[in-house]
């Protein structure tokens, strides 16, 4: 939440230059508080685990958060009951005339397929297109990030020889308010068979926020700050990579032990979670950011975003 300052307080300009929210006393007296409206497009196979992971991340905010779950109608989920989806999930037709502060698009286990071969690709494109006008900010995760980069910017994905799997250090490349409070070097889970063709990144359209010298860019943000692309999984639980490893082995896949994960590289070894704090910080920063950026009346989001893009185009 923003800091309330007396009108004309000298430090206000410095805070503003550092992208720290501060509002003057007069505006604070007139502020109305409303619930934050978030939407989660859950593309993961184990939807119940994913629900819990994200609920943990956003539940500690002092704001009231109204969270809706979204599913793709063009795909039949196999790991959750139809009753659960019908009772708790919406479809695009249910939200297309609504506006939200934020949208989260999860990853999905379809990396080895071309985007156009994914059975819900056309529907996902419609959702991403809708988000450009009806959502203040969108977080895309892992395959969801690759899909967003391909749809919005034409950036192709590239296949790895082996699964990128483990806990990797990442270094901040630029200052960005969503990563305020992060250490210059931080850690996070990666679990993917593909990366992105970084030669196709246009710096005037996309900012590389964090990277690793061995695996490349890990976090990117659009020039207008509307779209955040996280190629890793900050939301993962401590044992998520272990579960993935055991699942892969059960399927007969030649998956190596996740790097920098098990103590002494032994599957019986303890796992020290070194990304939990970063995960909470990122999502708390994001929640605060979208709440301050969004107009009080959500119905005004399309006009707000249009003005923002027009202003950016004049620079």
C-alpha cells in the first residue's frame, strides 16, 4: 500500500523517481478501498495443487482479494473432476464483458508441441487478446510465458537437448518496481524442455529484467509494463521438483536429478527452499502495483490502458 505524506513533503519526488508509491494527504482522505479482482487461468494438470500454490502467495495481502478461476473450454481436463470445474471455474464467455486488476496464466505440460498443435491454442489467443484491453496487468508463467511471448511478439521457442530442471540463480539486469526488495542475485525453480529465441527480442518492446549466464533470460516485462513473463515457477512448493522427478521416472523418462536442489544430490537429501521469500515478495509487489495503477471503476480499464499505450507511443 502507498505511503501517505503531507502535501509538499520533500522526499516525495525522490520516492516517485524510485517508483515507490506515495500519495498526498488530500488524496488519501478521499481514497475509497475496494476488493482487488484477480483471475487465474489454470492450465496445469493438477489443478488443486496449483490453486493452493497461488492462494498461498496472494493470501497475505492486507487487501481483500476476489479471485476467479478460469479454464479453457476447448480442452478436457483429466486430473480433476468435472464437478469441480463446473462449480468453481469460469470460461471466457463468462468474463469477456468483465474487467480485472490482474490475470495469471499458468504453465502447461505441452512444451514439446508447436503452439498451433495445442488443442486450446485458439482459445488461449482469444484470452490473451481480451487481456490486452480488460486487465491491468498479466503474469505469464513457464509455458504460459513462452506462449505469451510468441503470441504478442512472435518470439519462437527453442528445444533443449535435456530438460532444464532445478534451482537456478538469476541476476537482476535492470531496476523495476515489481522486483523492489529482491537481492541482486536470487533463486527460483526452472522446469522446462524449451527456452526462447532471444535474438528475436526487440529491446524497445521487451525488457529483460533477470537472467542467468548459462540459461539466458528468465524474466521479461513488456515496455508498457502490462505483461510479465516468468520462465520459471516461483509458485512451486518445496517438494514440487521432487514430485516431478519421481513422476518422470515412473513414466520411464531419462530425467536427471534437479540441479541445486537435493542436499548432497541425493534424492533422500533435504531440500532447502531458497525461493519462497522472493515468491511472496514478487506477488505482493504485483498486487500493490496493479491496485495502485487500476482505476477505482474497473469498467474504465479499457480507456485507461488505451491512454497508457497512446502515451507510450508518443515517446
